C-alpha cells in the first residue's frame, strides 16, 4: 500500500493556485485583486495550459508519481453551479499523468476556496463539510476510476492558523481564536465525509490528508517552561487534527479515519517559553544556535534539519499505517543548497526505512518554482525554474540529485539502501 515494494511513489508536488494561473473564482484571487495580500498570483506558471509539458519534465526526471490539487472554485464558480469544462480539464490532466506512467495523487483542498464559499462564511459555517462533500462527490464521479490516491485537505491546522490567528491569508482575521477552532473542527468533519465519499466511489481508494509536521522540541530541555510550551505547540500543531478525525496512535488504526499518513516536513521548531496567556502558550521558535550550531536556513528563514524527517516519519508510523512524505523542500535561490538539502533528507529517509518505518512514497515540493502564497514568486522551491517572461521551464542541477534517487529507487547513493529494496 503501495501494494508491493515496487510501488514506492517517487514524485513532486504542486497546488492549483500556486501553479495554474488565472484562478479568478477563488478567495485568494479576490483578496489579491482587493490589495489585501502582498502579491498577486496572476498567470503563476500557466500550468493550467502547460501541464503536459510539466508532466514530461517530471517523467524525464525519473519520477513515477505526481501530486497536484484540484481547484474547487473552478469546478463550482458559484454556489451549486458546476463547470463541466473545468471538470473535463482535470480528467485530461489525470489521463496525461497516466500516459506518462505517473501515478496521480490528488489533493481536493489546498488552501484556496471558491470566493462565494468564503463570502458566505467559509469553514466556520455548519454546512461547510456538506458543501465540500458535494464537491468531492462530483470530482470522485469523474476521477475515481483512474485515481486511487487522495488527499482530502492540505494542512488544515496551517490553514486555520494563517487565516484566523496570524491573519495573513484569507479571510485575514487576526486573533480570531474561536473561529480558528471552529474551522479545524469543520475541516475534520469534512475530511471524514470526503473519506466516505471516496470509498463509496472506489473501494480500494487510499485516502489521507496532508499534515504539516514540524518537529517540535524544547529549546532548553531542563526548562519546565520550554517543555510546556513545546508540549502545547506539539499538541495544537501535531496532534489535534488526528484526534478530531478519530485516528488513534497505536498498532491498530481505527478504520475509516485515513488509509495512510501524509506528512509535509520542512523544518523543526525549537521552542522557547513566552509565559502564560492565550496565544503565548505555544511559545516562539528560538532563532539562536542549538546543539552545537544550526543547519543552514532557507530564504524564508526555515532551518534545514534533515534528521527531523526521519523523526517525524517514525512518529507518524505510530498510527499503524504507511507514511507518505507528501511535501519536503526548501525555498532558496542557491541551488547548491537545495542539492545539499535533498541529499541530507533523502539519506534521513533512507535511514528511517532501514530502521523499519513503513514509508510508501516521497514527494518533493516542488516540481517548478511557483507562487508561494504571502511570499509571492520570490521564494523558489522548484526543481526547475520558470522564466518570468517566457515561462520556459529549466531544470536546475539539484533536479539531477533527485532524479538520481528516483531512478535508482533509493534515497541514498548507498547500494544497500532500504528504499532500493522497497522499490525493487
Ligand atoms: C506547505 C504548503 C505548500 C507550500 C509549502 C512551502 O505548507 O502546503 O503549498 O507553499 O508549504 O511553503
């Protein structure tokens, strides 16, 4: 599950609003036009038109799977109004993946909503899960025959924090704690509803969600305050959603919650206490050097910490299900750093597999440089660059590092690697 070792999924990931361009019916687009966000996505990478070329690239880089998202606002531009041409487009996208031997992994919600949905109250509304399930049913009717792997929602906790606590993403409501909690709860219900819909359409579907999984550690292990802050942060960011969907840690997973654990890993949070008080309980991420010095940092300040990938993979295996790394990557203009990032993280992954962690796939974020939300096009996560004027894609040298791992079906250059065994 993948069913056999040879099915290990090696791919890269994208999301509709970040690559497609012209996503006019979404809430992000609306907020961008209103000047309420720092950047406009505009044409992004015009992946909506150029997807075949992008899939050629993924194939040429030795990948055998691809994660992408469907844009709900394209399918349902107004409440209850369905755009059949948009649905047909995604049918074509899946066919294009299959034609290139790329296993599709479909995300149904990746941060953006239809603008009408947010205007009506978005995920705070009691009927939000039903509306989402209605959309999922529409998608599943068309795609389930050719799609087995699904991610219902990308990073629900991040969505709620960014929109309702930090207030940096639509609906840009800072410190709306109660709303944030409601949103996460509704998303949990929506996940379960989508899980049931997808399994109704396809009994062998594999359904999960993509969990943002920072490794959370106390800054000073001897400090009770730091340990407490790290504990609260970990509970909020890393445990709450699993509880809400009824997934219990332990050797026997509760049927119906998820079929695999999707893990997005980027960095660790070394947490320092900020004392008591709502909003302070989660502490802050300490920027001082730790444990003999930190790793390098990405262009947006995230510490490179490859060991964390092995640690989170092992931790989420505790749910008794296969783990898929659904995102891992670095924002940097220094491609040599990306190559180093890849080598380190793939080696860590290899180590985890060798230690018996049931990892079933790895998706690099991202295939191409794209629209990085509140950082715009400037934060470059791609294995290939995209020319700002011509939109021509050019693979970076780091793409070869990943291609090598994909081709050999293993995470490190070591011939005895566990991933190699897994993918034989
Ligand atoms: C994830 C998100 C992606 C991408 C990535 C890099 O949280 O799912 O859309 O932006 O982070 O920041």
